[in-house]
C-alpha cells in the first residue's frame, strides 16, 4: 500500500501497487470501486473473458462477490472501500429511491468516465494526504457508481414491505426540519400510522439504515456544513440536535476520525490555497 486514509463512516481509500502475484477475494465484506492508475496490462481476472487491465480501467467488486486475479506485471491502482449500509443509505439520500433497489454491477476493466475521474481525484487527494479533497472525491465517486449509465444489465429486485415513496419523503422532510429537536421513534412511526417496532423495520428496509442511524448521519452532515462558516461549535451542537459540544465532538470523531475543531481548521487551511488556485486559473 502506497497511500491509505480512513474517510469516515466506515469508508476508506488506498493506493496499491503489486507485481507477480495471485490474489483472491472470498465473499468480501463491503463494496470496492477500483481504478487502474498505472499499468495493468499484466492483470487478468481468472474465470472470466474480461480482458486485461489498463490505465483508466474501472473494476467494481460488489459485496460478497468472490473473484480471483493473476498479476504478472507491476501496476498501481486506487481502491475505494464502501460498507453496504453506507452505500445503500447514500443511494436513498441521493436518488430518493428505496435502498433495496440499489444493485451494484460486478464489472472488470470497463470504461466509466465519470467514475474514473472521481477516483483519479481520490488518488490525487490520498497522495497529498488531503482529507477534505478525499471526502469530496468519495462523494463524487459514490454518486457516479450509483448513477444510471454504467453497463449494468441487472434486473431490479421486486419490493415487498418498506415505506412507500410519499412517506419516505414526508418523514425525511420532517427530520430535516427538526434536526435541532429531540426526534422520537414513536412520533415518526405515528406519521406512517405504524407501531414503533414495525416502523423501524420498514424504515431500515427502505433506507438501508435504522431511523436512529439516518438521523445521526443527517445531524453530522448539518454539523459539517455549519463548520464551514463561523458559527461557534457549541452553537452548532445545539442547532444539529446534540446535547452538548462534547456530545457532538464524541460522535463526530467516532464517525469521521477527526474532531469538529480539527475539521474546521483543515477547511480554513485549504481556503487560501483554493483561492490562489482560482486566481491562477
């Protein structure tokens, strides 16, 4: 591994180099998006007529899909590792669709320009150890992997249960409008005319994450947005529904690997550089 970084919420990125090897992945946990940066012509996937690697080629390895690879020449590629729960949550949030409709294709050495560009950005950020740029590239790559246009050819699963789209939107809008207040499970369940137990099951099926997990992620996203401004951290904690600044700090660090203060400092450190790049352009 040449470079690696934890990207928060269970995600991570790494740049790898290898040569003269045989690598097997047996039902891996989580999804992997991969871009060949250098070489790859000496890499092939055994058991498939998928050609060979090359700079710019994309591989997508969905969770639990086993694969076996033979490597004869040196190459380098970037991997983006995404937990299933995080990818499904992102799918629902980005496209306003049921999380169970997310079907990631198993692809080897394909062309996907938008995804390739995002993973190039990630590789550059990892090489510079630029956490904010890596965060932005991760969001870009995730959206590109989930967006229509990849050569999927996959049948969408039929759905039973879960929350219908109008209830997902109504409850999502209510959560966004009340992030600064205590949100109770039974109150959200009442909006769907369900028991708290049944609502929790239906919500998780449709969103890929529990109501509590969804709310916490939305609160953290709200905090990250406000940290880009000048609002004191203690006020951000209140505005995003955390009981105290220490509560926000504890949850923020557990999810992202850094504290709110360090995250803000990193943003401010990047601002002069970003402005200089804009002026040069």
